[in-house]
C-alpha cells in the first residue's frame, strides 16, 4: 500500500489521492502506521472505524444460523467490509480503488475473494514481495514500515506463519521453478486450490451473436 500511495501521489497529485484507514478489531499500531505513511507523503487520510459494524453483522448472522461463524469466515468478512467501504467512498468522489496485492499473494491465493483482491487497478500485481520492498526503498517509504513483518492484522499471525511458507520460497518457485521440495508441494497445492480467485466466474456458455460486443471491441 505504501509504495502505491507514493506512485499515486506522483502521478495524480496529492489533492487527487485519498487514503482510508478502516480499523476493524485491529491493532492500534496498524492505524499509527497508516497515519505515518499518509503524513510522509502528504495525502489526506480518512478514518472509518468498522468494528461496531462488523460486530453487529457477526451477531446477526450467528443469530440466524443458530451457531457461530467459522474463524476463517470471521477473518474474511472484515476485508469484504473494507472493500464495501472503499467502493462507497470511491463512487461518492468518482475515484478509482487501488489494489495492493502482490504477485506472491495472488499466486497462492493469500487474498480474500471480493475483499482485498477487489480493485479497479493494481500496479504491483506482477511484483514479488522482495521487489515491492525494493520499490518502497526507492520511493522513500519509512524504514519502520518496510521492515514491518507482513500480516493481515486480523488473525494475530504473520502472513508466513499463516501460510506455512515464506514469501522468499514462493518467489523462488515463481522465478526459478523450484524451492525446498516440501514447500514446493505446499505452494502448488495453494495455487491449485485458489485458481477460482484468479479466474472469471464460470457461466453457462450460450453460442449466440452479440452485436453490441462485436461492434465495440
């Protein structure tokens, strides 16, 4: 996110860039980091606290289901609430939503479908974590942010703890076709299980003419 913020600032100007912090039962440190980055690059930051919204939604679903949501469901609802919030703000201001997922995350499906994977544009989607960090250093992202252990801020675990593989191992497989053998199997399994996140929604294919589509390619 920090690297993208600076790229947006350079391309569109500070007055046309808006950042949104959306705490949702989150660590206070994450909000402080968001403030640091926005201050560093001189862009506006909105704070929209989603904790009460999330808790009311969770309670309502649990009441209807007559059982508690699974832990993963709870974790994934939060980025989906954030996506809804971002698009509400963006549509109101006629803005685009900038994606922040990198190549390593995308290839193993370490994203929430219709959550943090939803965006209008994503300039870093084809860069590994290591490459994104290098970009951040070049652009002047604060060192404390660059050195921060990547985590979703929701599960209480780091990304690598949750995945069971490191970003370095994922990047090695992407770039060289190999890494530690047991990790290769895990990465391959994650890739296959998450294919639906990278593909279009399956639909029933009807063999028909579509002049509107053909005339406006």
